[in-house]
C-alpha cells in the first residue's frame, strides 16, 4: 500500500505536483485567507475535494489528530509544529530559499534586497524554524534583472522540483544544514519598503524590485503628497540628462505616463507606475522628501 499524504500550506504549486504524481492525499489543510484558499474557491484545483481551512495552530493540531497519514508536507505553513507530540509520520517542509541561508518568512524579498542566491529546499521538520536536515535543494542565482514577481514564479517551479526529487528518494535526508558565518534570516519590516532618498541609488532600485508586486510597491514622500512606485531604472541618454540636471537634485523634472524623472548622486533616475496614496498629486518642480 502506498504512503498516505497530508498537505498543509498557503500556495498551490507543490500541491499541484503532488496531484500530478498521483499521491494518496488524505487531507489538505489550507491556511485561511491565503492565495491557496482563493485558488481552491476559484476552482483552480478541481481534483482537490477534501480540503479544510484552518485559522490557528490549535485548529490545525486538532485536525491532524483526527487523520492517519504517513507523510506531512508543509509548504507555507505559518505555525511551528510540535513534531515530537504529533502522530508518528514523516514531516517535511519546503522552504523557498537555498537553506541554510534566508530562513524567515520572506526569503524571496530578502534575496533581491540583500543580493543573495535563493532557490528552494525540502528538509526534515524538527523543533527549529527551517533548520532540519536537507533532503533536496535547487539554487536560483542572484542577478540584478530579477524582481520579486519574477522570482516568486521561479521559486514556485523550484519548490515543485525539490518535492519531486525528495519523493524519488523517499524523503531520506542527504545532509545536515551547515551553520556557517554570514547566513541571513529575513522577514520583512514596514520600513524596508520605504524610500527615504538617503539610500544609495542601487539600494533604491533593489527596494523597488523587491516590493514590485501590485499589493505592495515602495512608498515615498514628495511635496505633493505620499506615493507608491512599482518600477524604476537609471537613464543614460545625454539629452535627457541635460534637461533633468537643469533642476536641483531630488526635484521632479519630467512627468509622463505615471512616470517621473529626477537626478540624485550624479545619476538620472526614472520611477514608473507611480501611484498616489490618497489624494496626492505630483507636479514638475516638486521635491522628493526624506520619509
């Protein structure tokens, strides 16, 4: 008889792979208010019929006690599970980074903001957070053409790959996680997506790439109000530079198509997809202010 699987998580991609592999899914526990709950409600996973929304750790633990399973797969479960107190089974987690680097809740954002390689790791769950022995990994090298929305998609693909590879080796660990100097733990903080204009230009660009999904954006303040920006780049055309540098630094020199151009630290920068937060309005000559 094949293994019985339970899935716990907040996104659909590993779950899709489990269905594709023809696994015996005895239960699917969906973190409430997440993309996975929305996708299931919208019928994107028609073969999943035995799903239950959980809104707390206590609720999840209660549900696990009611089910018999051989393997639990966690993919976006926000709760630390007391593995030693749970029913005897294999407990594995799929984390969207190349562990042990970028533990924490937001490794994809952290990879861009901090210029780190990332990827996906399937590991044995233990008493720590993303600390158990590694079963399989895929690395995604850092490059400065990646933004968060692209990297999320690459991470979803990498997660499916590490699950399939881990399944093929019956979830047997390959190596312990090696604690080496320089490892980073990253969970986003509110200030991470605020542009103060005191940062170096390359950090401004990384912030905007790290928070470019449409529900976030980076916040900044101008004399016309508060705004969000979703895309940015440096501009190099000499005629454009001549026009923009006629204005003082950090002054809006051009406005067009929801974009602005200004100069800072000897470089011309363009912000695209600029949106006001509230009733703000931008005009040529407005100053960009330290938030």
